């Protein structure tokens, strides 16, 4: 029996990031939630700001219902320590003191998609009354001192993993899911558009599945980090991305491409830099339509894969990170307390000071 005492006694109120409208947020005092049935209450250690958070904070996903209204607390890439187990949680193995990595999707557990393991596509999406949650999107997120969450959305981490690393489990799990969707084979040459944190993690995941080379296509200081991590790079502010990839692959193009940028023509660029019979996975969420070369996709038997978060890959990346096979430390560039969220958000969105992943720590001052 392990005993755990939280860093401080849990009071009835806590600080949370609260969105009041598009691009309008403040850190406010709110009520500490309780852990419901099959839920745990966690003291949040670190929350990574994600590209999706930027769109949610900007109000660009309001039509999708992210969020459904205001006030709203976002945050879905997080880590923490369980401080209370709700009804039935301890019986299922979740105890106060357990260190966990958290994720966004919580399938209902009963529909066909959940039954076949694709809970990120739950048929009961949006129905909290049926047990579905999408934390940090329409369900209350983790950008707060204490977060109540389904035990289906937390994963225990080993002692060898820091809680800062654990906050990168969600992003890493999506990277791994993307390269699995793209069917990466040993020896493949891959291309990744967008050398941000998601792209650098996807490139590493591709190496873990056996890719021989991964070409990062993007611009700015991030390409230096990509080069230092062992990727080939193409600066698309100076050269055409698809042409550059073809030049590096004997004119054929990559076996697979991953688009993490989803801006303007990047989905079409991903297709253009991929060879006959190649595979293209789209991680980023496009906000505008993009014309794709459908005849080429048909005649050259190309495969296109949408990637929505991940089903089940959090548990796969945890040992890869804790055993040093996936480097999340290099992509974690900044840490701020919750009280400095505005500065953290500016650092992330303006890519200040080489920013990749920026962590918020709600329980540090
Ligand atoms: Zn995210
Ligand atoms: Zn379901």
C-alpha cells in the first residue's frame, strides 16, 4: 500500500485558464471538481500547448463545437499525479499517487467503433451523458490545477519518465499513429511537411518503424533542430518542397509523406512529393479547402489517410520515450507557470526564441 500526500491540501477552489470568448482569456479562480464514477482527480503537473489549442482559443473551431460555449477551459496534452479516485477507479487499478500521462479522447466504450478499438471515432461523440468526452475540445480541459478525467484517458508512466516528458505523450502518440496509418516499411524514404514538434515527433516515429531517411520540409530556425536530430531538410522558403524531395529521391518522390502543417496547399504538396503507390497521411486539420490531383491519386494507386488524434498509441510511446528511443526533450523548449499563460501563448504562437512545445505548469509559481 503506497501512501501519497499531494503537494498541498486540496482546497475548494483553484486557478484555471478560462476562455471568455475568441482570443479572450484570463486565469480565474474556479471550483475544484470531484472525481466521478470511473474518474480520477489529478493534480496537473504540465500541460503542453498544441496547435489545436491555438485554433480553439482563436474561435476557429466554434462551428465544430470546440468549445460549445464560454466560459471554457482548454488543455489536452498533459501530465499529473492522481490525488483522488472516484467510484470504481481504484478497483480498475488507478490509485492516488499514480503518475499519469493524459490524453484528449475518451470513447463511450460501447459503440461499434469503440468495440473495434477505434475510440477516437466513437459513434457517441459529443454525448457526455453516454460516457463520451473529448477533453480540451468540448469537455473541460486540463489547463487548471486539478483535472477530473475518465480513467480511459490516463496512462500510468514509469518512475524513469519525468512529468515534463509525460506531457508530450499525447503528441507523440499521434505521431506514432500517423506513421502507422501511412504504413511505413523498413527502408522507406519519408517526407514530413512542418518541422514543428508534431513533425519532429512523426519523423522520429518513422525512424522507429524502419524508415531509412526522413526529409523535413519547412522553414526557419526549426530546420536547424531537424538537422541536428538526423533529418534531411528542405527549406521551402528557398526551394519548392515537392521538387526538392524528388531531387533527393532520384526523381521518384518519397514512399510516404506526412502533412503536419495543413495550411494552404500543403496537403497537395504532400501528394506531389510522394511516389507512385505512395502513402500520404494528413495530421494537421485543414481550415480551408485544398484541390488534390485526383487523377494522379487514382492512376498511381496512392493512399490517403486522415489521422484523428490516436487510438491506443499512448501506451506504445510511453516505453519508447522512457527508454530514450523517442526524444521529447529537444522539442520541449519552454516552461511557464499558469499565471504567465499570456506570455507562454505568445511564445508558442509567435515561435519566439526557437519555441517548439511550450509547457504550462499550473501548480508552480
Ligand atoms: Zn494536441
Ligand atoms: Zn463509442
